[in-house]
């Protein structure tokens, strides 16, 4: 299945990652060949299989997405990984895995992928159904980080069991959990870790929550009830990153 990836970072990182086949690239008339566009053209020219680059009217690109930044690439579908691929990728290191329990918003998903990639997470696991997939909107929201991240689709409950069998501590993030305390960071977030972030509305599903070794919530001092999934998950990932260091 082919997809249309848009925005300069998304197209650039797709080319750089070399995990998808890129069939063609459309660049809007009038866009100068400098900066990221120049880098994209160099990468396209360096590919083993020649990539056709077309100059087109901007209305054609606007039909794909209004915020296309003057570039759209036709590519193959997203190459999902397997949970075993993620564990193999972590070989020689303490596994650091992000699990997302039925996120629905592409922006939240993309933000979490971008944070995870920046902090050295070995892979992301999402449910097989009832969740947002890695769509072009997610690739754009992640600023192309999705193209470098191993993302697996699997049954979360079964995956948690498998991770526990590999001595990976599973921490859920949910407003119904115990409040995070800094002195407990080394105990809960250090070492081989899978962090499970709940969906925007429902949080963690009951079965997933029960499977977690512990469920934590971030302390809140302000007047709002909670942070959204992307912000809360990003904060928790960074706390884990610091604890692991």
C-alpha cells in the first residue's frame, strides 16, 4: 500500500532512514533548492533506485495536506516491527520500551514517538486494533522520528507477560495510580523498563492496568486535573531517562 508523506522533515527522515521505498517526490513550483529541500534532493539522487522528482503546482500538494511545506513524497506503507525485533535491538543494553494503550490522536502519538526516539527508547508497542496507526499525519507530528523508531502492533496484555518473562519491569502511567515520588525513581524507572501510557480519555484499560508491576501518576500542583497523554508520557519518559543514567 502506498502513502503520501508530507512536510520537509518527514520526507527527509524517510529518505535518511531507508526503511521505505520512495517512488516519487513532488516539490512545489517556486520552492528554492536550499536547506532541507537541497538535502532531500541529494539523498534522492544518492538512492540505489532512482527516485523521480517532479515540479508541480502547489494546489496539487495542498490537496494532500494544507501544511505540506511545498513537498510530498509517495512511499510504501509503514514497516511495522515485531516485539522480538525491539528486544533484539536492545541487546547488550537494558531494554527501554514505550507501550501506548489505545491512543487516538495522531498529534499525541507523533509527539510521543519523537520524545521516545530522542531519549533512546528501543521501540514502541501499540495495540493491534482500536488505536491510531502510523499514518502520514503521525509521521509529520513526529517530525520524521517514526521512520527511525521500531514500532510493533501486538496484544498489549500478552506483550506485558512476555516482557515480564524477560525481566522487564512494567510501569503504567495513569491518574488512578500512586503518586510518583522522586526518591522512588531508581526503584521504579531504573533498569529494564516498559512504560505504559494510557489513552486520552479512558487511561489504561483494566486488564493492562492489572498486568503492570506498578501504576504511577505524575504529581500535580496546579489547578488543572491532568496533563494530556503526550505531555504526561513525555515527562515520564524523561524521568525514566534520567533515572537510567
